[in-house]
């Protein structure tokens, strides 16, 4: 039943015309009820009719600029009717509950609460005539319930709107960071791919010039291969420029991209920076990795060490490389305090997002969180060859 009442109230409040019509209907009902009770009213009938209209008609003005004044006037008329006649018409009661609920939902919550107090005072201080005070008590209770319901609905709506805004901002920030991280990954992989394409161009040109007895058709094909490779390099550089502009990053100094052969240098830097023990553990037969996978492995270790320095200063760190037949397992574990209760990681910032983007780019899996027995663990499983190379 309460849901039906809420739907009807929302339907009425959704249109000024419907609200005005509701106020007019309630006024007619109140006047009819007053006329039927005319003989039992100890006052002038015209005054009673005016009071009946005053306790109902303002309910149709809630969407007007004078909504607050209409609400106060309707409440004042309702209190006068209750004090003078010891009863409020059914139409007047419905109108009062409607305007109090509307004020609590869309207007001033403080005013809505204050407008309940006169009914409470009338119920407490009203005369006890043949149990007639019950009207005042019922009106006060219903008015308080209407205000409480309106305030609760308003609070829930504000919370939903606030959550939606926060989610939208978080999604926007996440997308912005992800776009920048992808551009950074593209810049790094550009050097790896550019090296291979350059080798194709050089080897095609060398074969064309140094192979004795090569037919004219074969030489032309090798020349076409070299031209295609150089065109591909040009297109890659153009694409890289677009990515850099999209991410809003300045040009960077070009240098060879690091790999696992530079891990010892990286660990030495970590030891010097923190003074804590940092070990490199390698197990399984070492194999040559796809350049993209090797670069991803290095960046994961680099980011995990940075994370450990930031969140667990002084903690010992173990870096493990486990070579399996088809997968390289990279594990970085520290013996620090670990993340707080109920959280997956110490931070959901750019570092973790960068790891996920890199691992996804080579078709791997990433897990971060508390380590068994304490501390923090970053674990990545990467294919020995990137998906494109494997095919």
C-alpha cells in the first residue's frame, strides 16, 4: 500500500496542473464535509467553509514561487481548525500530509520539521472533550511520519546522486589514466617493433645487393620488401605522435628499452635507496623471451619495487622469475605490513593500473594482494611469446 501511495504522490507532484487539480478536489471534499457537519459546528458556517478551503487549496500551489508561504498558511489554517473545531477535515488532513511530505522532499527540511510542532503542541495542550483530543494526536503522528518519510527519501536520492557522480568521476579519471598508460606502453613497444622492422629492411637490402646471380624479379621483390618496411616505420612514427598528443605527453628522449638483463641494476638501485635486503631468485631453464614480454616483466618488477618503497619502507623484497614450458611467472613479495583489512592492494592508483594494462597487452594474468603469511604479493603470469608472435 505504501508503494502505491508513493506512486500516486509522485504522479501528482510531477505536473503543476495535476497538483492544482488535486488542491481543487481536496477543497471541494473539505467543503462538502464541512457542509454535512454544519449542525455540529459551533461557529459561523461561512468561517468554517473559508477554513476548509484554506486547509486544502494551498496544496495546489506547491510548484509556484509562493510554495513556502502556501505551506505555512495551510499549516496555520489546519492548526486553527484543530483548535477551534477539535477536528480536521479528511481533505485538510490529506492536503497537510501532502505539503509536509513535499516540503521535506524538495523544500526546506528544517521548515518541514518545524511545521509539525504546532500539531504536537495542539495534541498535548488541547482540551479533553469526549476523547476528542485523539484527532490532534493522530494528526501529529501522521504529520511527523510524512516528514520523516520525505526526509528519508530525499537523503536516499541525494546519496544515489552522489554515488553516481563519484562513479562518473572515477570512470573518467580511470579512462584518462588508462589512455596515458596505453600511450606510454605504445611508445616503449615502438622501439621494440621498430628494431625488428628496421632489421627486415636492412636484411632485404643486403640480400638484394650481395646475392650473386639474383634474377631481376627477385631483386625487385626484395626492393619492395625494403620499401614496405620503411613505409611501415613511417606510419608507426605517425601513430606514435597521435598517441602522444592524445595523452598530452611531451616528446621523450629515445633510448633502448630495458629488459630482464637489467634486473640486477634495478635491484641494486632498490638496495641503495632503502638499505633493505632485495633478492633475485631465478628457477627453471632460462629462455629467450618475446621483446614485449621481456619489457613487460621488467616494468612490473620496477613498479612493484617502487610500490614497496612507498608503502613498506625498509621491508625486504624477493623478486622471483619462474620459467615454465609456456609461461614466465614473475613474483614480487615484501615482508611489510601488507594492505589494510578488506582491501586488495595498498593503492588502486596509476601503478596498479599500469601493471594491468601491460599484462593485458601481452595476454597474461595479474594478481595483487596480501601474501600468505604476511606482506604484499604481486604475481604475473606471462606467455613466453606474445599472442601475436605465438600465432
